[in-house]
């Protein structure tokens, strides 16, 4: 990400977190991230949380990249693992610490640029990332992820996919309205990026969601949100959603540094 865009994004998230910190009860909304989006968009986040519950153990040392204010941190903490939440926005991490103060020493935070983190090589059993891969240069972020994992480590990720023209156009509109920087449009993950991320892992689970998410708000008005989600999931399975998807979920296990695909 260009330095200008990086400062733009940091400023946006700093301001949002400061406003939330000033609001009474900022720490009380302790629910999984999947519950903070409409039901018809929950499936990828539910899958991400299911992988966390299935794979993480209290002995694991977890790095959450781009944690922000902690929308998806609760699921990591509920596993019992030791979590270090990192982000470029100091106020966002302050809000995260306020929200999850009850987890005590299980949770640490560190202001860090995901393109160049301050952590030693092979210092985490798990790297987790929810929706923040586009906030750094892919070649730098992916190299950091692989550098930081111990042999046998895991990568857990949920993010947007950048092939469907409808979703690409919608992100461009958000950029025009000032809600996205230009760099995030260019660096939204695609299938080639996913192949780079999964390189060197012995076992990979990869799923795609939301080929018709753009139609779900309208459908949900007639069917309700839960039925709309079920219809969306059925459609994804029927067509074998891939390039058309809105989101993907990656759970990669058994990292072997010597077999890293470049």
C-alpha cells in the first residue's frame, strides 16, 4: 500500500475507534464477528469461526494481522489460545483491549504494519487474518505470514475475492465515496493470491461463498435473512462457486518452510 493510502486508512480507523471509545459501553458488545453482519452474509464468517474452534488449542501462540478493533478477535480468544492482536491503528487496538479486558494476559496487542512486522522469524503457531489482506502489498504481507509461522504452523483467513465484476464495481463505488483507498482496490485477493498464501502447507481447506450476495438484500425482504442465506449457500454449492464468489475462507495446516511455493 502506498504511504499516502496507508495514512488515509490509518486516519479513518483511528477516528472511528476514538469515537467508539468515547461512547459509553464501548466494551460490552462481546459477540462473534459473524453476528455483526446480516444473516445472509454470515456463512463465510461462520466457516472461519468453525475452523478456529476446530483447530486452535490453548497451547497455540496466535498472531491476528489487521485485527482492527477486534471484530473477529473473540473467536480466537474463546479457543483458549494466546492471542497477539496487531494493527497499524493504535486507537483501534486501544478499543480492542477495552472490549476484551476480561481475557487478561491471554491477550496482547502490538501496533504493527503488516508489511513489515517487528516479530522474530517462526514466532507464531497460527496466523489469523479476517478481511485485511488488501491493506498491504501482497508480496510483502504474504512473505511476512510465511516468515512468522513455525514449522507445522497454520494460516486461517477469511477475506473478499476480486474476480466478480459486480463486487469489483461496488468496491470502486466505495472508493469514489471516500470509503476505500485506491490501493485496497488493486490489492484485493484473487485466486493467484490465494495460491501464494497456501504455498508450502501440507493440508488446505478452501471454500468460496456469496456468488449472489449482491441480490440477498432484496431477496431477504421477501424470505427473511436466514432463508436468504440458505438459498445463497445452496446456489454456491450448485454452481461450485469460485471466481464468482464474494468471500473465501482458507484454513491451511502443516507449514513446511522448505517447500514454500514462490
